[in-house]
C-alpha cells in the first residue's frame, strides 16, 4: 500500500550539541523525497535557543517560498519582551499557518500569563499552535544542559484557559499522553516519543486516531522508524494509516 506523508515535526539548521541537522531546506526536501514525504511544517533549530528569534524566523519564512511543499513553523519565545510584536509580524504573513512554542528551550514556563495571551491571539487569528513538550530525550542530553519536558498537567491547565484552541502537542511519552487525555480531549499528538510494537494500536486506546499526526522529528530520529509505526501497524485500517500519515494534519491546518 502506497502512503504519502505530511511531516509536522521537521527541523532545518544545525544542532549545537551534536553533529546533526539539515543545513538548508533543499537538503531537507531531498531527504523527504526519499521517504515519500510530500511536505510538512518546518522549524529552525537556529531560532530555538534565541530570546529574539526574529531574524531566523524571517529567514525561514522567506526560504520556504522557494521550496515547494514546505510550510514554515516559526518559533515564538515568550521570554522576549517584544514577543507580541514578533507575533503580530508572523500573523501578518499568510504563509504562516501555525506557530511553535518551545518553553523548555526558550526559558519560560507554561504558567506564564504570556503563554495564554499568545495562544489566544494565534487562535483568534485562525492559526494553529504547536507545543514542543520534548525535543530530545532528557536522558541523552548534553551533561551541561538539562531541559525538562513540559508536564502534562501544565499543558492541560493551559489548554483549559484558551477556549477554541486545539494545539498539536509534540514529544509526549505514552504515559504523558494518557495523563493529558484524562484531563482534556482538545489536542492532537504525534508519535515522536511513543514507542511500542503497535504504536497506533496502543495509542488508539487513549486518543482517537483522528487526533494523531505524523512527525519524523528529523534530524534527531530515524525517519523510516517513525513511518513504520504507521505503515506497519497491525491494528489500524488502511484509511486510518493514511489519515495519520497526512490527512489529519492537512485538515487541522485548513
């Protein structure tokens, strides 16, 4: 069975703590083609750690205009005193369908008032919110850097305070997904840290597969391994596998 994929969790740029990364979008695009990935959301690793990521966000958005199938996913750091101005500029660009929040790498907490205000504004503008709960397994991080994953309870409280928002939460383990699902059904999730023999079958017991999307977490993970969670699922139907691979994400972004 042929399945086309839309990647919701891809990154371009270089990771400062290890020799990995796709240096530019054309390189990432060639990687996608090898894996039948037709397009996806892309964020900048170079923007991830900055208090003011404006220049890298702008560079990412401009570069996506030249590469078909790539949708920019700029990062908003709420530790930036001018985050509201940055968000306004992002919202003025129709190519920006969603904005990524990465509190662990930005230095802010989900309990910050700005986390609610930013999410409300993004939602009011008809765009989507992507939250990075975990990017790298904290057990494998550089010993000098300890980035704690965002707790499911904090995510649930945040979602509850932003009416109408249905964020994509990336980087949750099975147990964290279960905890979040007990508190709310107003979120989507990917399988980037959901590792089981039948990942879709296990996840379906907790979250409707209509709220599950594909995310390769390239360049950190092996792309084919994440695809196999979908294509080789013994429990999911053909229609469900195709929906998780691309359909669910594309409908969510409309």
